[in-house]
């Protein structure tokens, strides 16, 4: 018997965002931002925040807005943010970004990188507040994931545990499971990632591992840290495609020496990869090592919010570190790239070792 597909429910989604992710308090000024197609979720989240006494600020963009800015902005606009934009972010208590994947037109990757670099200060100010990311299930996102709309909506609802009687309790179970993994990771110094096309070592001694339990990314299911900035040695091939600025990059391969990218290539989107690496000095170093733990997300969707959480994958982020991990790499970008250590769909198997001890083989933890 075919299981009944669960339809997307923006009201349930909004309640989880307001209570669990933003933990909205009376009087807080909270930004709700995203694409216009997310209007049903933006409305429900605004209503949920109002019921909690918060002051929602709603800003929705038309499709192609960022492409227009990157393509048409004068140099003065492209290369420097306006002081009022920074002041506005500093006046917020938090923000929730509603991702709305849509068909994007090609824009010069270098111009887009300049725009990202100009917004680094604003992004840093936003990160100092409470913040979150989630996804509204657009038709484009469904097609990108290779699913019909109804199937994708079901996938999104279940990935956020919105099929459960108590989603918050379910995220608590994830937090407890990941805490047990972190207990072992915290004792490690040298991490080695091995797979076909990948042999990379990193040092993480003294750094803090974060337990990503859905507070910032909804859905989530990963543990991550900031590797020592000069420690990456070797090479890595990313087996899952990754989008950057609306462009897909496939088959990316990076080589590191003393923590810095010294060689980069890609089967598709190599110009995007190279432009991202040229954003600033920190873009050529790693700001994050993450390990996906969500066994409920098992197939890639082409969207990083889901794909980096796939149980049995690892991801490395070029650019900005998260301060709570102890990482100090500074950059305007934070771009996650994923390699699959499971044999099968997108990987050929691999392993993680901590100080010479194998702790994960073919995507399965041995600890």
C-alpha cells in the first residue's frame, strides 16, 4: 500500500519557526525575509510572531532581484554597502530567511562575488543576533530534487518532523544523539577524510564542536566545528552538486597546502568556483568541517539546507568560520561543499578517522 503523502502546512511550519527556532519574545523586532513565492509561510510566521507579542518586519523580494542588483548596480553600489543597511540590521533582534529556490539567470560570477564581499559587514552583524534559515517548497525546488510537488512537500514536512505529534521533542532526540557523537569528536586532534578522489587531513584540537539541532537551520542534523585555519593538507572531491549564487557547481575538486586552496577545478561551473575563491583572502581557507547525521534525509535535493545534513556525508565550508567553534577565518562567503562517504547513489564509500582510529566507515558511525 502506498503511504499517504503529507501536504505542506505553512501554519505548522510557522509555529515551529516562531517557538523553537526564533523563540520569539514580546517586543522583539524580528525580520521575516525571502522570495515572494513564500508569501503563505511569511504570512503565517508573521501572524505567529504577532500572537507572541513580537514586532515582525516583513521583506519579500521579487524573483530575480539579486540577479538584477549584481547585473545592473553601479560600482559604488556593488562594492560598498550603505550605512543605513547596517544600522537596520543592528536594530533587529533576530531574523528568519525563507529560502525560495527559483530558476536563476546567469550573472557574471565576479560581479556577484563583489556584491557578496560588500555585504560582509551586514552579514556579520546579522550573525551576531539570533537567526535562522528554512525552505519554502517551491516548484523549482521540487524539480531540482527530482520529485513531484506533492512528493517534495511530503519530504520537506517529514525532514522537519512536522509529521510528528511533538516536533520539538523530536529535535530534542536529535540533540541528544549528536551530543554523544560530539563527546568523542571533542577528544580528537587530527581528522582524516578518505574516499575515491579524496585524502584530506585537518586539525581540530582545541576547537568546539557545535550541535546543530534545528535552531538555526530548519531542518538540521549535523555536528560541525572550525578546523585550524592552516591545517588542511591534501585534496578533496565533492560528489554532490552545490549551488552558489544560483549557479550549480558539479564535480568540484580542491587541493590544500598549509590550509589554503592551491588548486581548484570542477566538471561544471568552474568559473563560479574560481570567482568564489577570489572573493577575499579568507575565501581560500576552510571555515567549517561538518558531519551530516540526519538519517531521514537520504537523497540529494540540490539544496544545501538539506544535502549537508544527509547522514553519511561530510561537508567543508570555504570562508567564514562560526565564532562559537573557535574558528577565526574571516570572509564574506561561507559556502558548503559536500562529499558522500556512503557507497551507492553519489559516493563510492569512504571513512573518517580521528587520530588514526576509524570512527565512521561507509557512512556508518562505529562509535
